[in-house]
C-alpha cells in the first residue's frame, strides 16, 4: 500500500550550496554515522552498562535500528551495530528498562510495517534480541512514549498511529515485558502524530498530551483513576498549523508541567502555561518563528542555570538552534544557531555525551542520513557568571555503588544545599535531603531509587549540588 508520511509532507528540494554556520555556544559537528538512510529519531543512554551514554538511531527509508558505542566515554563512537530483526519504516525509538533487570531495552515503532516491538538487552555481541511484538496492526505507527500508566510500577507504552487515527496504550502485565492487547484511548484521534506522557494535573499519575496536525489541535487526556482509564479530550491549543512535536517541561519555574510544541506550516515554536497545576492551560506564547519548517522541539537546561531552555530542529533552513530561558519564568531569548550542517534536520535531543557535567546536542538529519553531536561549550561561561559561596568539594562514596552511596559536600556559607539526581539526558530522578555531619560538611544518602521508591536501572547518573548561586555536577555510577 502506498504511504504518505506526515513527517515527510514536504516538497522536493535541490540541496546545493547550503551555508555552514560557525557555532558560538556549541562545538563543531561530530559525526556518529552517515548511513542511517532517512535518519528520523535518535536517543542516548548507557546501553552497554559501562557508565557512559551510547546512541540509538531509527531511520525510516532503510527501516534500520542501530546503536553506536561510546568507546571512550568522551564522545568517540564506534561503528554501527544493527538491532535485528528490523522492519519497514522505522519511525520512533525509546530506551527504557522494560523488564526491570537494570539494563536498558529498546522499543521501536515502524510506520510502514504497522509494528510496535520491544528488544531485550541481553548484552554480548547480539546485544539486543526481539522479545515481543506489541502490535502488527498499528497502522502508521508514528510516535511512542513510556511510563507507568496504571500504577503498578512497571513501564507501559503509549502509541500514536497516524493512518488509523488512533491513540492507544499497551500494559506491561507482569513487569517482565509481557504486554497485553491494545487498549484504545481515542479511536477518532484524527491525524495524530505525536504523543507524550506527563502528570499535568498534579495527582501523581500519567496523563497524555497529543498533537493532531490534520486538525491543528493539541489535546490532553486525564488519567481519571491512576489505573489507565482516560477521559475525553481537553483542548490545549488550536493555534498551531501542522503540529509535529509536543513535549512537557516546567518552563516557568512554578513546579508544574507546561507544554511545548513545534508546528511546521506556521514555523512556530510555542509554549502553553499550566495555569493552576491542574491542567488549565493559558494562551499560546510564541518563542520563535525564525526556524523554517520546524519538526521537533525539546526542553533542557543547556546553560546550567536551573531553568529549562528550548531546542529546535527545522528542516527547510537546515537549522539546529536553541533559545535561552532568560528569567526562569518562560521569557525566551532570540534564536541562537547551533549548526546548519545537517541536511533537513528532523530530531534534536540533549544528553551528556562526553561526561563533562553539561548537556550536549544529539541530532538526526533526514536528507544526508546523518546522526551527529555537538559539544556544549556554554557551561564554563555559566559557572563564571554564578554568584554565591564556593562549593569546595562534592563526592559520592562508594562510587561506583550497587545498593547505596553517601554524598558528602564540603562548602562555605549556609548549611542549606539542594541535591538532585538526574539521568544522562538531564531528566530529574529525585531530590535528596541533606544533613550536617560536621562544620561545613553535609551528607545525603541515595539508595538508587527514583522519587516513587522504584529502583533505577544500572548506569550513569548525575548529582547536582546547588548552594546559594553556585552549581556543580558530579557523576555517579550505579552497578547492576
């Protein structure tokens, strides 16, 4: 059957003479691969358990899933390692510990093949093997996300399928990755293209945000009982023209999750404030229209100033860019170009790929089959600007650790210090409470669990120490 990708609804272009920007905030392009035919999605996580962030890619033309080992922990990546069997039209990937065995598995959607499947991380030469096909009738599988949707502590999967206009989820029935049948949330989600799980109403369960470009709407669905029973659509915005990306983040620093979107036909990167922490959203606030045909928006703290900045990938002008959150309250600065080296950028993400305490840029571009990364050069300048008592030392003992580690922080000034654990992508895991051990030294214990008390997977984590206006980050390696 002939297909038309929503993400590929664009005119044929002659790509010649493209300018090459000189990045000021990020380093030069460092290529991971140029053989991902139609590179469409990429993720970073510790896939081989050695404490650094590896890279995963999905490419839609060749239907390929592949991963690339971070061979030195500093961003030197090895050759392509295919994940087999792949299928037609790989369109989205997730990295998540599906079976709770403390390593990172892979979930993939295949647009042309109508398939959603997960691959178990078994290590060794094979690394990943197909464990279960969740669906072979996900017609035009376009977008995925993972999270505990029914309150049993196990990661479930939500999927948006473009061709059959369906929003559905799959329950991880035993915590070992045995998924039940499709559970339809909305069978009339016209042209749904993007989906994300998040607690929008502050009741500690996973709601859903969905973008539907065919009708130019962004909706959210409330998890009514915390058990995966979802209500009807709640409109967030009808001011987008062909919305292709939605994400959630606290963009205004008020403790609840706002929504960020990218829409291609009006060139908008915009956000919507969660006004009451209960899912009542304000009017669209446009961050920029400078990018030509933006495919993807992301949020991350790129300059380590404790607020969320915004990233974008736009196709027609071949631009990766970022926008600084100037006041921590959602006032964003002008476009700052990261690179124009990718031909038709499609995906942009933030991850620490070189273990230097800041978030780098990971990117995939469609037309040149490229996955590449850009080193973050912002952090030293950000540290120089900070004011407050100097943080003299922060460490974790033991490090690496298996069951628990004690964080000891020596500093000057107040005995009040904020301690947070984050994963390699910058996602918050939990906050820790510190206590004074002796004059000038504080300590806190982390037992390797997230905020809900669920053990996290083995791999690299970051502890963020903040005292006064000064911030430091230290790596922590959890063993299996």
